[in-house]
């Protein structure tokens, strides 16, 4: 610190809590503040910037790395209080501005409703100068003889004529909120129902009708309202089905085991416009019958139209393999495809079975269980991690295990700060055997280095699992490349063939059923991002699979010959494929969009490419809650069964629609120039993820094996 800085005492008039954690100096005519923890000097910004510095809030000041956690939380609470005050002031100012902008006719209408006058009588416009002294004010109060009351009203209006309307608006809003809360609580509706995208539109429609509004009866909701909702959903499905001739679609068969042991099969249809639920079938007694499964698959394909269906996606059990093969024999123009997400999840399961990974996983789980089973420790951990949880939920149990291990690695220093703090030392939990074990693990550098290696080995597989499970964009163009990239990442990490061959064998074993699937090979071949950055040897290696795909999906031999001829233009970047715009768009447009934009010179190949690149590769991993699918199969009343069937049909499709609007966003493979061999794809990969999970499940159960 320079010698020209003179210390200045902080007077008692400084009431902000941040003054206790800084020192004030004077440099000439300027006042500078210094953090007492890290010694950083602020030449401007005042006490607010010091507070942001201590609270760790990004923006105008850097974060203090030495401040105590309790001080950081105090500063954060203080900043939040300031923000709330500013927001209240802004809201008040907006309401005042809105009220001042109300015209004379709006005020007259409001007064008319308040006084109970006949709304059919036309009111004369009232001058603004005599607005508050008109007979309307006198009649609304205690009459024209009440001079004292009239004087009080005139005085209040002249001083602040906005406040009565604002207070009334707040009162009305509070009444609305309480009315909604009473309904939800009395009907035992979960409070997160207000997060539905249809909640606010419902409020808006009710408010737009004006009083009085009659609520629908129970009979109305069960009868014509439900039928109208079913018709509305079917109209949406019909709009999506109009695009199937161009993009094709995938039939998804999702097997669900209920709490009572029943096996339900949910039939869905996927296309780029979204996923749609068709129906649910109780297959508890005949689930192991391949003939029964084949008839079900055949019936759904006939309903959708065999010309529109490119593939039927199921799980990887043997009964589905047999039924799928019979289906492809009956319909030679479609594929049966096992769920790619299931195969990738099995890779992670096999990784967990390796002895050295299993040892680290058990140690990490013991840390998680000990913290989450004690509220005091959980609060202490969140205090030191600034609210970041230890458990990171994935799309599967194995994904959750490895993502939590990665989260633990990211907050390593926060956990180490916790176990070395005075608060931990004074806690009775630190004296327990589990506390000593937790301290040993978190303080052990070997534990953290092993965690880091596991995260580096499994990160590309986790990214691939998120990619194939996402419905944001079709995953078919990226699966083939993703598997090779995962293998190449492991090879670069371990170098020695003896070391990485163990993990390669796991990947090859689980990916064997999909490795030579023509759709995945064609998806890679027709993706310009990968095609133009790979060597010719790779093209030759998978070209035979692409020809298998052409022969199966295009039964007309003449069109087959045209497609093969047009692949030459695609290979040589001829015509529009070689435009600078098309070259730039390889990395910015999704593959199907790229072909739709620049494939006009090769119409037959472009038509096939769009259909292939528009498909998914996996079943839906998450299941909707509170949908009466199980109850529908339990009732014996045919009328009640039909009503529950309609209810499940509407609710499932509304859930799928809302899921589409709030999608998990992923950015697949923005890669640089590749130098590929047949065994792997070197190159970079960046994956951006926006993840929001709301659940009331015990996190410990998700983290345990």
C-alpha cells in the first residue's frame, strides 16, 4: 500500500454491515476501501462494491477467496434485500405510471361498476379538473351533506390520487392468490401444478370474461369438456402426421412395470415436430409371447402407415429382438432398432463393475449418504458450496452415479474447506466413525486423482447418453460418431493398448447390436459435419451399410440408381454442396435442415437423407407422473375405462408437449478438422447443457446402488 494513503476511522453513522469488514483510506480528495481479508483495494464503487466482493457476486468486483462463509452469506442476504427494495420501488413506479395513463372513459367505467350503476346508461365525459368533486364521489360516501367527508376526499386526491387504486389492486391480487391456494389445498392438488404452461392462460381467460363466470361442473369436465380436449389433441396429432410423408417417423414401444407388478406397453410416435402418445396396452399375461408382441407391433404400424415408418424402437430383450425380426420380414421397408440409450447405460454399468472404479464409487457413496442423512451436515455442506448440491441427477441411475462423482470433483476445494473449518470441528458428527472416514477420503489426494481419472474416462459416454436421450433434435446423425469419439478419448487418456483395451471391449460388447446398423451408419454418412472431415477409408468402411439402407427404404430400383448416382455430387461437393454458404452451414445447421436447404440439386438423395436424419435413436427415459394409466387397466367398468383412457391420452400428450417446450438443450459436436481412422475419431467436442430438475425424491436413494 502506498504511503500517500491515510487511514480514516469508520464513524458510527455507517450502518451498512459491510463496513465491519473493510478499512477506509484517504488518497488526497478520494476515499478508497480495502478488504480486511484479501487486502484488495477498491478505488471506486463505494461500500456496495465491497459488499459484492465479499458476497462473491460476479459483476463489478472480483470475488474474495479468503472471506469466511458466514460473512459471505451475510453479504449475500444484504444484497438480496437491496435488490428486493429496488424491485418494489420500480413496481410501484410502474403502477403509478400505468394509473396516470388511464383515460377518462376507463375511470368512468370503474366508478360505474363501483357504484352499481346500470352499465347500459351512457356516461357523459367528465372534465379532469372536476373529476374528484363530482357527485359520484359524494354518492359513494355518506351523501352530499357530509362536508367533512368531502373535504377529506378532496385533500387526499390532491396529495396522492394514485394510492387508493394501487392498494385496491394489491388487495385484489392477494384475494386471487388466496382463492387459488384454497382450491389447491382443499382438492389436494400438488402446489407445483401452478408451473404448468396452461395455468396463467387459464387465469387470463377467466379475467377476460368479466363477472360473473360460472365454473364447469364435475359432470361437464367428465363429459363434453374431456371429449373436446381429446379432439383438440387428436387435431394436433393430425397436424404432425401431415409431415410424416416428408420426414418419416419412429414408433417407440416403452415397457413400464407398475407398482403392482403389471407390465404395460406404451406406444408412442416420434417425429421432429414432437413425440405423441397413441395408447397403452396391458401385456402382463402375454409379455413373453413373441407372437403377441409381433401382432401388437404390426397393428400399430398399420395404423400409422407403413410408408411413414422408418424404424420401430424397443428395448434390447430377446423377445423384442424376435418380434422385431418378424416385423421387418413382414414389412421389408422398415428397420427394427434397439434402444441406443439402454446400450450406453449398460456400458456405464460395466464400468462400475471394475474393481478400482467400484472402490472409489463406494467411498463416494459413503460421503453422500453421511451428508444427506443428517440435516445439519447437509446445511453445512450447502453453506460451503454456496448452495450447490452434491448429487447431480442423470437420466439413469448409473449416469447419476458418475455425474455425482464429477460434481464432487468440481467442489473438491469447498468440501476440503468444510472439513477443516471450526464449524466442522465443533460438530458432533465429526467425532463419529463416518465423520472420520469422510475426513480421510476428502483429505486423500489419491482419492481425488482417481476420481478425476474416472471422470475423464466416462465423460464422453455421459455426453453421448445425454445426446441420444434428448428430444431437442433427432440424435440419429450423431450416435455413430459419438461412440467412436468415446473410444478415442479413452485411448488418448490411457495410451497403452493393454490399459485401454479393457474399456474398448466393454463398449464394443454393448454396442455390437448397433455397430453395424444401417440407419446409424447412414446417419453418420449423410451428416455433412462428419462426412467432409473424415478420411476416404472411413467412407469405404460404412458405404456398404449405406447401400443396405438405400435398398431397404427405397423399394423402387430406378430411384435407387438415381440416389447412388447423386451420391457422387455429395462426395465431390459439386453444385450447391460446394457453395461457401453450404460449407459454413455444415457446422451451424442441423443435418436435416442442411439437406433441405442445399440438397435441391440431388432431390432423391436429399429426400432420403431428410427422412433418415430426422429420426431418434432411443426411447423416452423419463416417465410422466400422476397420469391414470395404471388405474385405466384396473377398472372393469367399460364406460369408466373409456373415460380413463381419454384422460390418460390427453394428459400424456400434454406432458409430452410441455416437455418439448422446455427441452434439455444440447449442442452436438462443434468439431474442428478431423483426422480419422477406422478405429476412432480424434478431435474436440464441446457440449452445452441446461438442466433443471424438480423432484421430491430422497437423493440418497438415487445415489445408492
